């Protein structure tokens, strides 16, 4: 019943909305309600994620997926690599001797590197987190440059390897912009 006598005033002061009753009394209504824990966690994640972090996250996730697919083929858990532009080139590169440093399929090494980068991008960004991200992104870029050089010497090309190679400078740039 009291609500029918109230009319909202347009002034907002320190988060409180003043409402005036018909008889001239002023009532304060707090519009700063406490958010739920789930909403607060979502808002904190959105606050931590800048545009550069979104770009780095998307690039690292796409690169991790591509390298995991190559690694699964290299360990023969996937029968064939579907190579969009290079025919049998993807399988040739994945089976090449340079694709197994220390006897480990390089697809798994790359996937692990990009998964660590994704995990660090989800963590709160501090000085040391940024430095580690920068070092890992630089290592990924240099490793991809060497991989492209090896593919040029080999004479075959892998779509997934080239995709991560072209995306790695974007990852490095976006991580740099986070700092």
C-alpha cells in the first residue's frame, strides 16, 4: 500500500535512490544489492579478460586443438590427418624425423605448451604471470619458425602446423599488449 504513495525522484546519490512519499517524507532505497557468488565470479572473470586476453585465449585454444590433432595422428590414435590444402603433406610432415624431438611427437609438445598458455590466461594477471606468458609465447613463435624452416627443407607442408605458425605472432603480440 505504501508503494502506491511513492514516486521516484530522478536524483541518485552514492548509490541510493531517493523516493518521496506523497506527504513529503523522503525514503532511501538501496539499489546496490549484493550480487550472488556466481555472478561475482563471472564479473571478476570479465573484468580480468581484456580484448587482448580474449585474442590470446582464442589463438592458444585453436593452436592447442590443431597440435593435439597432429599429436593424436603421430601416436596413431587417429588413422588419417585430413589436410585441407596440402593433400598428403600433413601426414608426410607429421611422419618426418624432425617431427619427433627426443622421441616425443611434436604435436603433443605443442598442445601441452598451448594448454599451459590457456591456463595462465585464465589465472589472475600479475607481473610474473605476464612474464611467463611472454616467455612461452616467444618460445612458441620461435619453435613455429623452426618448424616452417624444417617443412621448407623437407618439401612438404602441414596445414595445422602452418596455422599455428601464422597464429603464433598474433599470440605473442596479444600477450605483449597485456603487459
